[in-house]
C-alpha cells in the first residue's frame, strides 16, 4: 500500500496526528496517552510476532488463546425417503 502515494501521505498525516496526541509507537517508548500499534499482513499473518507485540504492550507474561466454545450436540435426524413422482 505504501507504493500508493495518496495512501502513504494519509498514513504520514495519521502518524503525525497520533504523535500530537502523545500516542507513540513502542519503539519510542509509547506516549502518555497510549501506545500506537499497527500490524501488517503483507507477507502473511505472523501470529507469533503479533502475540509478542501484544505481550510487550500489555506487559503480560503470556497471552492465552481463547478457549474453544463447545458446540451444541443434537440428536441425528433420519434422512427423509425420496418422494414418489
């Protein structure tokens, strides 16, 4: 997307606005009003990297995966016989 000049200009404008609000990226130590985080899936989703970033920002020792939601078990239904034509 950064090869699109209009997109790159808007992105730079947004970064400046966040900096003015004292919301800074982790590389800058964050800001008084928050930490600016963004991800890219340009080369595919990198879940381990994103998880590590979340741990850094949240100062968590671990980010757990949500528990799977149990599925409702229902009785099997018998297939209907074909209708006579």
